[in-house]
C-alpha cells in the first residue's frame, strides 16, 4: 500500500508535504528546487544541494510506510566512501533499522523538507571530512 | 566529480557554524542555490523553511 493509496497518505501529502516543498522551492534558483515523482509505491524527491563549492544530486524516497518510517536519502553524485555513508550511497541520518522509539525521526514534527535540510548538513560535514578526515559533529548517542 | 575543497578560513567558519547548529540550535542560512551564507540566532517564521535549524540526525 503506497502513500498515495490511502486517505491518510493523501491528506498528509496535500496538507503537509506538498506545501512544505512549495515553500522550499519558492525563490529557489532553477535546478535547485525539489521535484516530486511517483516511483512504484514510493514518492521520490529529486534535487540538488550545494552547501559549499560542490553540487550534489540527491534523491529522498518516501516509502509506503512514510511518515512512520523516516525517508531514505541517497546521494547520486559519486562520493569518497566514509563511515557515515551506507550501502548505495544512502546517508546515515535517522538510525536506519532502529526501532520507532529509538529513531530520531519524529513524524509528528518533521516533513520531507526536513530530510532535505538534514542531507544539506550531512554534505556540509562531508566537505569538512573530505579534507581533514574528521567528521565535524560528534556521533549521536 | 571534480571536488573543489574549502579553504582553511571557510572550513573553520563552517565547522563553527555546524557545531553551533548542533549544540544550541543556531540556524544555518543558505542562498537560492542552497549555498551556506552564514548563521542566525533567530529566523523569521516565513524563512524557517529555507534555514537549517537543529536537525536531530544520527551521524
């Protein structure tokens, strides 16, 4: 059952996610806005981020169990492998595989745009790590 | 990808900003191309969507 196949999912998209994406895109330069596409049962956000001097292409996937299950964000631009990058260049953002109680993702508070912002911060950390070998933020407990 | 690194000053400023964001919720501001432009203690409500507030991620 996909996000677009339930009344709850549709309502969430129309009242929460789409307005958040529209607000994010407002005034954004061409190529840096978020585009939404349906891929199977998932909704995929495609976008670019340029936290410093480099442009990265990304994809954030809202699975059918979203927002209970956090979105998954993958960097499409090839990266140097680091400890904070999971298989398929998926960013380690929300303790993937953890229980709902232990996850730092809060479906009541966050939208898919929050995941985009989290990806931005991850990439900013990556740019520092790329040159120094040190991740600038401490490991979450 | 042809990686263009940060210079020393840029890197130091970014690290300070990232730690301020993680430790005390300092907002990170970005421009129309999502490039970092600075920090702010307070962000007007209508601009919150464009700023990186405290993002509770697992790294």
